[in-house]
C-alpha cells in the first residue's frame, strides 16, 4: 500500500484505510493474493525438503545440550 499512498501523495499521517486508497487508485487487491500464493508455494517447496528449514517448520529440531539430571537421580547414587 505504501507505493499507492506515495503515488497519490497521501501523507503517512493521514488515517485512511487501505480500501479507500485502493478505491482512489481504481485498483483491486490482487497484489496481496499474489504474495499469499507465492508464500504458500514456497512453504510447500520447503516442506518437501529434508533440510534445516523443514526441521524448523515442523518443530523436529532437537537441542544439542544434554538433558538435565533430576534431583532423585543424584539421591539414588549417593545411598
């Protein structure tokens, strides 16, 4: 929307909704749909791969530190 506001010389302090800016420019909201479609296809591309991006998006990335020992484990070895 910033490029339409700049072309129409609408200051950034003006409280106009995006729909009104689009109506003034005689445009439809097709750019947003294009961006969303591209993001969806990129996510599909990332999900097909078995790399870091796939592990991060699916939440299967494990930490590298060792697990914390429980207090009860230490008591069992002392007695």
